[in-house]
C-alpha cells in the first residue's frame, strides 16, 4: 500500500510539472470568472500552489511535527511565474520523498495528533491528502482546457487498462 501511495503522489507532482510547461506565463494567474457572492475562484497557479501547500503542511507535520500553513512564502508575489512555482513544487517533493523514504507499511497504522488534537492514522492522512490534491488537480485540468487544446498528462499510469474494461 505504501508504494502505491508514494507513486500516486509522484504522479500528481509529475502532472503538475507538465502542466506548468503548457500554461503560458500570462495565463498562470488567469481566472475563468469572478463573482462577489460566489465561492472563491482560484487560478491555475493558485491551485497548483495550493496543492503544494497541502502536501507541505502534511509532510512537514509528519517529519518534524511542524503543522503550519505555508502562507508567507507561497504568495503570488513570491511565486510570480511558472518557473518559481515549479521550484516550489520541487522543494515540497524533496520533503515528501524524505518522509516516504522513512515510512514503513506498519507506520500507516500509527496515530498522529493534529494541532486540534484529533487523532488520525498516517495512512488515513495520506489518503485524505491524496484525495484533496487530486480534486484540485482536476480543477487545474478543467481550467487549462478553457484556454488550451494541449494534450494534458495522463492522471494514471494504469488508466488505459481500466478503460478497456469499461
């Protein structure tokens, strides 16, 4: 299970790095619409940064018990273009890979207490995080399709085999 989880995080990371190569710099912070009373609409860049923030929060928490949201160094001003966003993704990937390097299958059942003192297993945190970032990756794909006809990276290495079954 651990190898599969690690692989899925790597696929999301790879997808986002490929997306950053496709998105023109002038579209990285473009939003499809905005509305005063509607939900908050994020740009492609903001969504990718958010995906990295989610992972940074989790993996810093698991590795150093440092449960802090990375707001200050992930603003639009700090990450103004696809290159800087890509560098941030690389930094987060290093932390994530370091944590996965030390995790074992048995660790997935260990309890971790979040800052609000709620207990969660490491496995459940990894799954919840993966679900959350996958949701936002889908938003990124939808937004890119609004201004580009580029072929986007596959979200699964096994997708083709599943399509044959359906």
